[in-house]
C-alpha cells in the first residue's frame, strides 16, 4: 500500500469499464466529492454504491503527458497500479476522443508506463500497457527473507511449505506454484498470504499452474479486494514467475483466468507488456454520497 496522504477531490461524473470482469471506475479530479476511505468504500460497494474493484482518478485534467493517476482499492486504501485499471483508463480516454491509436504515457505510483489503444469497436477496446521491467525475489516485494526456509519456501497456514515466486510489476505479488488451483485453496491461502506480517505492504496472490507451452492458468486473490475473476498485474506476475522458473520461454504467454484470457509478453530481460480486451459498461454521475465525502 502507499503511505497515507491527503485525499484528492473528484468530479461526480464517472466511467465504468471492465477487463474480463475486473471492473474499475474512472473519475476526473474535481470538487464534487473527496475520496476519503469511507467514501471510496461506499462508491465501490456493489449493493449500496456503483460497485467496482477499484477507482482510477485522473489528475489535473489529463491533458499533458505523462497523464497523472492515483488508484484506490474498494476497501478505501490507495495502491500502486492495476493493469486492468490502466487499460480501462485508456478506454475512457479513447471514448472521449482524448487519445487515438498512438502510444501515450501515464504516471502512477511514482512510475511511468505506456498505453496503446489498438482498436475500438463500439463498446469494446483492445488495449495494451507496457508495464516496465519486472523484478523477482523477496526484496522486490518487501518480503522478510528470514521467513523463507533454506529452499526458499514460505510457511503455509497449515504448516506446509509453499513454493512461491515473489514478483513486482510495480506492485507486489506472491505467485504460488505447485498448488492445484481451487476455491478451497484460494480462500485458504489468499487472505493469509496477502496480509502476512512478513510483507511490508501486503501482496496480491496467485495460484498458478502450467497448462501448455505458452499457456498457463491462475486464480487470483487481490490485496484490498479479495477474490477476482481477472487481474492485469497478476497475469503479468504469473507469466514472469513461469519464465523465471523455466516453465515457460520468454515471449507471449496466454494467462487463463476465470474471466477469460490475457496476453502477457515477457522479454528476455523481464520487460512486460499486457494486452487484452476492455469493455465499456456505463457512464454515470454520483448522487447521495454521505456529507463526509463532500468538501
């Protein structure tokens, strides 16, 4: 998670899109309401609010590059980046005509990444994001290495030794290998690993398996969110972990999740490009937020 700081304001108008069921709300900076933790939780609530796996806030009008962003989890916390959130932001900008087919840069979590809208057919967008160079190892994700056994395995909740690959793609991930993905395993290991005290900032968790050359599968538990049908940065982490362990060759890897498949290209030096569909859901305007959410 990012260090607590002042909470920005936003306009009431929003755009909602999803990448394989992983949905985000895009707001522009403004004066209509303040993204307090309480307000973010209410807006992202699927019964009492609009509903979403997070919020992407476009700062300063979003005209000059790099366009600056901040991102918030549905539990109200701020986080570094989301691959699907970035791609949904690109769809929003394309929808209003602010970007075309040329690559453009955004700044989020202190890093710059490059986005490209390759195609736009009605409400469906084909979007890629160059995530930069991934890093692997305990230091990359803020994991206390003394927690690991001599073989580099992590202690599981039931005393088992978990085969994990710590991966950072601008945010922290623990990719779990050797555990057949299942609902039981995900709900047992996901919250345990995501909030483990050996991690400085928590981590997103993936149960990953090799399916075929160039294809792998994953189930995902996101920090600050919980179980999700898909995740862009998690897909990147899984592909990087597979290449790091020699289970996949560098190149384009299809990562299959419950919501569908995303394409991740891993270069020989660990540079990562994520590509897949984004679908527009709706545009709307917030009403009825609690007084604490307003200036």
